[in-house]
């Protein structure tokens, strides 16, 4: 029995050095370790006696086991399983923030682009990219690239298209594709000295 107690004390010391780096256990557990050491080195501990030896009498209340002390309530179990209406529900709920697209009539969420219209824009963009890569290749772009659809080149004189790379699409322009989307938003020419910005009045 004394050999068992010695091994137990050595194991506890190794565990203390491994976890706490030799700084010792927390204050609440120092008394328990001292009790274990004193009991292990007490005289006559290994001698046979009439009383039965119990490990519970040796350790007592000196160990704090990592087990839950209270049962989790039914409300908390349901929140972990199904979520909470105030935070997030994990079950399927009907969506009430839907609207119909004014262009195609498809339903989509509020604040999100219509997926049907976006798919059409994506396909048209891919066709334009393939056409530009086919005609211009991988050469560096040193001039403005203008994408024109059927019969749009005749709308402007020939001098207007000088110094620009023109890519023509052999089909009419889609109704949803406005020409203003390809115009530059910044002005190249500097404003006149007397020109005022909107919202500012000239002081006389």
C-alpha cells in the first residue's frame, strides 16, 4: 500500500510540474496536496489495521473534478437545438421580406439584386469580354475601347471614332443596356474660373 501511495504522490508532482510549470497548484488545492503528502509519509500507513482503507478518506474534498454541478435547463437545451427568435432560428421559417422585380417579375429579397436580371447582365458581359479578347487579343490597351452594337457606329461621324478601339457586336443592343453605362463619369476638361459648383452661390 505504501508503494501505491508513493506512486500517487509522484504522479501528482509530475502533473503539477507539467501543467503549472513548477509554480504549484491553485491556493484552493495546496491543502489537499499537503494532506496527501502527510498521509503518504505518516508512520504505520502501510501496516495492516482493523479498519478498511478507503481512497475517499485519503482525498476527501481536496479535489475539484471538472464535472457540471447543475443540470442544463430545458429552455437552454431548446435554444441550443433550435435557436432563438430574438437571435437566430435554426429551423425553416417563411420569408416575408420579398418583392417582385419591376422588369421581369421574378421574386427576390429586399436589398438584393434580382437574380434573373443579374444573370442576363452576366451573360452579356461575358459575350463582350470574349469579343474584346478575340479582336484585340492580349495587347496592352493604349487607347479607349468602345463596344458598339448593330448600326450604332453610323450615329456619329468618322472623326468622332478616331483614336479609339472599336469592338462591334453583331446584334442589336438589349433594351436594358443603356448607353450611359459606358460613358465616363469624370470630366477631362478643367472648369472655367467663373463656373460654380451646384449648391454654391457667387458672392457679388
